[in-house]
C-alpha cells in the first residue's frame, strides 16, 4: 500500500488532522497529530477504523495502482461522454464593472444578435434530435457580464431550449459565471425553475471588495452582491462564492464569513467557497500567499 499522490494533508488544530483526496473528492478527519513522514500512516493497524477510512476514501491505495493513468482515464471518459453536453454562451463582452486584474477587453454595446440566438436554439434542437444517448444538457452563461444580456438573450434561450429538452426527456440545467450585481427579485424568481447554479465573486470584505469591484459610476457593490447571494439561495439555488485573494484583502476575508453567518441555515447549505489567488498579484508577493498563511 502507499499514500495517494492526490492527498492534501492539513493540520486543523492541536491533535486534529485532515486529509483530502482530490481524485476521490473525499476527506478523512481524525484525532491525532499528522505525522511528518506520511508513510507512517501505512503502519496503522489494518483493522483500525482510521486505516479503513483512509483506504475507502482513496487516501491509501494499493502499491500496484497507477494513479496518474487513472486520472488520464477519467479525463478521457469525461471527454468521450456522449450522455451530457455543455454549451457555453457569452451574451455580451461588456461588463458593468472594471476590475483591475480582468483580462477581458470589454466591448461597449456588444450583444449577441437575434440571428445568433435563433441559430443557437436551432443548433441545440438538432443536437438533441441527432443524439439518442444525450441525457443532460447544461447551458452555461459567461461573459463579460451575462446579466447585461438577460432580457435579450438569456430569457429567450432558457425558455426555448428548456422546452426542447422537455419534449425529448433530456435533463436541462443552467449555470451563470457572474459578478452577481444585476440579479433582482424578478430575475431570481424566473431562474429558480431552470435548475440554476451560480459562481459569484467577492474580492475580500466590504472595503477591499468595493475598492476593486465598484460600478462604472464608482458605487460599491459588496452589499448588493451579498443580498443577491442570499436571495438566490433562499429560492433553492446553489452559489459557489469565489473569493479572489490578494495580499491586500486576505486578512479581511473573515468578515465575509461573519456576514454570511447571519443568514438562515437552509441558505448556508447552498453556499460553497472557492479561494483563488489573483495571478497578477504574485508580482507583489511571489511567496507569501502560496505558503502557510494562505
């Protein structure tokens, strides 16, 4: 047996340790110090609960297992899976924010034409008709800021394509990568019927976020975005909160958790987090946020 190459070892507190396996997406938490030499975990009694959990979670694997090949096989299987299809749609390349690190060239007044919208609907219909093995179709909206194109593009695509999927018994779902500012009650009420999920970005707590993500007229956006996260989750939709970390905002992030701690429990259960370092920030501090502090 051997420790998996996909393990992350994290000491949570004195006497409590955490192992996460990225391949199985499973975790093991146990009450003992994490050994410096991780191979010492192999010396645990094989009849112990901890050893069994480590094996069942993929944290310990058989010596003969080629873990790299397993990953390649999983990627190939996903690429060749004809039962699901994801269509990424950019309604516009414009945005209501101008974040300093954004790599997009925002094009004012850019918007998908009616002809392209109709062509997408026709393409999707042909795709479903020609693939009898298709079981799941996901429409993923990106940008720019996709909600700028909500009325002209998003609503029409959702209504028409979901109808086509329903006729052919294909499961339809939707995802939005959005800054979250342009969501409102009416839009959330409409979207809740389309199996929607969201990725919404925060750049630290209120002050740090507003310094980065202000509207074009200089208005802060933190409070509005936080209200919209609560609105979406209250209507049964899941939100991945992506937190963009820099040396200037990382110390403020605890404030986000304190704000979200005030919302109802059933909303909290629909929120998850993804911490990502802003890559341009590495010029300021190439080592600091890659180490123990992060």
